[in-house]
């Protein structure tokens, strides 16, 4: 089945989504187990690469 993406993969944000998806699919295809810890690690790395401070509060939260 072909992908029916509803976002623009030519933008930086779109490419970041594709990179996350492809990274997950590569891990699964390599035969490695894909568990909750792997998901957290992948998302943490992805958010960090996008410039999020994963130790900080929500982006929309008021500064304390």
C-alpha cells in the first residue's frame, strides 16, 4: 500500500516526520525488538534534534 501522506515532505517539519518514521521502520526491519523504551528513546532524540529541551516543561506552559 502506498503512503497517503497529508503533509508536505519537502518542508523541514515534513522531513523530520519522515526521518522519525523511517528510523522506526529501519529498527523494526533489522529484527530488533521494538519496545516502549525504544519508543521513548526515538522520540526523545527526535524532539532534541528539533530543538526541544526534553527536560523543560510543555512549550505552551507559562514560565515559572
